[in-house]
C-alpha cells in the first residue's frame, strides 16, 4: 500500500504529463521530493498561428475528456 506522499507524487507526475500534452512542452527530466521538485522543460518555439478558444477547448476535450 502506498503512503499519502507517494500518491501525491504520482498525481503530480500526472499533472506534469497533462501540461506536456496541453501546451506542447517536453519534460526532459524531473525529480519529485518530499517538499519540493526540480524540473527541466524544453519549450517549443511559439507557433505562427495561435489556436482559437474553440481550438483549445477541442484540444482539452480530445486529450483529457476523451470526446
């Protein structure tokens, strides 16, 4: 059985992966400790055309809701 701290660490990693998918980031490496974390993120070049609000909602639904 996992303790609360391990459960919270796993949830934090799920959030990291969610932000990768949502914002097109690439997490190169990370280390989650009891009271803090370290993360190295590669941020892609800004796209020429930014998504519309409707496009962002569609992305969220596709990636996280499954619709």
